């Protein structure tokens, strides 16, 4: 594995541990039900925002194609929205 790959794996592990510690602390502070509710509401809000942003990217990419332009930046924006939504959906739960 390359140096960047090793650093990325370490970063993911560290961020996961910090996130888990934060969840445990919040559970102790406000309770398990409230913490779970906040996490679910945040996930729902994030999914809604990702969907709305994805629609904006799709509409803009279609507009650029109709104008005869290549939607290169829009494709990158769409990929970024997809990766963010993927991380929100699968890495949180």
C-alpha cells in the first residue's frame, strides 16, 4: 500500500474513533433516545439536501448540453454530491 493509502486508512480510523467517542459523550449528556433522534434527523436533512443539490446539478448539466457545451464541471459537482450522499448514507449507519 502506498504512503497516501496508509495515511488515508489511518485518517478514516481516527475520524471513526472520534465520531464514536462523540456519540458516546452525547448519549451520556442528553440521553440515548435524543442522540439517536438527532442522528436520524441529521441523516434525513442531509439526504434531502443531497437530493436537492443533485437536482440542481442535473438541470444545469442538461442546460449546458442543450447549449452545446460539455458539462465537465457539472459532472464533477455531481460526483461530489454522490460521494457526499454515499458517505452520509452508508458511513453514518
